[in-house]
């Protein structure tokens, strides 16, 4: 099989299972009190809140990445938490969060991508974008903050303008998507093969 074919298969496996309409979870009253000060929460603080919702998961860390990806980043401090991005994704001046969660169960090989959107009432919606299972994703998937501006669609001349920060989900040397808030929902743009 040619290398191009293998890359296409890898990309198809990665994104063919993506959920087009993510599951939405409204934060319970018990979690609201823990989330009220989310704007000042560090990644370790939010991990405590996440453990309440996903007790068998934790935020992906730099040390979870494969050797090739660690070398690619070269120990960059900005990638010390490649599974956590925080910014105002909706433009409402409230900090939102995107996390890659890794299962701590032995031999589960599971990874979840979740976006947590806050609102002015002090509550948060949890969007479970996707869950993967398999060695391919562990150690090769990470998040990057995306600044507002034009984003070019992969394999197209089209660009889209995103007016608020977004988050890029990357499968190292394979594929990526930018997730952003538009028309009161999370949308995405395929940005690489």
C-alpha cells in the first residue's frame, strides 16, 4: 500500500467517527459551585472538577505524548499541557475550556475531547465532542489555541473567518480540525489531512 493511501486511511479512521452533533451536558447544581470561579482556575483546578464528571479520566499531559511528538515540541513550556486550552471561545467575556481527557484504566486506550462553555448565569455546558479508542490516538493527539481570523479549509480554496478564539484538535502528522463557536453551537473546519 502506498504511503498516501495509509495516510488517507489514518485520517478517515480519525475523523469518520467524529460526532457531528456533540452530546451536551448541563452542569449540575453541585458542580456549579465548583465552577463559579472557573475564570481563575488552573489546569490542576479544572482537573478536580473534571474528575467529578469523568472519575476515570484526567487531562492529557506532555508526558503522555509519544517520543516523536515530544521531540517535535522540544520540551516547549507552551506545550506543558497539550490537553488543555482555555480562552473565551464564545465572545461573552467568560472563560471557556477545551480538554483532552485520557482514561486511567489499564489497557483502555481511551481519549475524550470535551469543550466546556460558560455563560453569564454562572453555569456551564459540557460538549462531549468525541471519544477515541486505540493506540493511534494516544500519544499523538493534542490541542492548540487558535486566534480569531481566517482559517483555511483543507484541500480547498475556501477560508472561514472565526471571530473568537478556537481550539485546534491535532492528530500528529495526520489530520487536524479547528473547533469554534458560531450561531450558538460548536462548529469545525477541517484544516489538514
